[in-house]
C-alpha cells in the first residue's frame, strides 16, 4: 500500500494536481461572509429553507452545521462582472 506523499494526482484535473487552485476546504457561514465581503446575516437569510432570494452558492449541511466549499466560493467570485473604476490616465 502506498503512503500519501501530498503529491497524489487528482483524477479529472488538467495537469494532474489541482492546476493553480487552492485545495478544497469547507468554510463556515462567517468565513464565507468575510470572504465575500457581506454580513453573515445576509448568508443566513439566503440559505433559509423558504427564502424568496436564495443564496447563489449551495451550502453543504451536516445536521445543524452549514458549510460552504471554498472552490464554489472562488468560482462564484470569478464569475462576477468586474469593472475597473480607477482612472489610469495621468494628468
């Protein structure tokens, strides 16, 4: 049996190891809110069972624990439109 050396290759990823992505990690509601720059209550409101505005990232639930996959959060952040509001012209 082989020992895990930290460099095992993941199936289905380009280049073997998770090409440039951070390792999968589960984050709490508070950590998710901090990473997205919003209030934790906004996340709680969005994941409520009968909410009218569901949160765009689906949580993982274990009993009463609500966790979010960090790769899902990063994918959501990357999918957001970005406008550079800084004026780069020098006067």
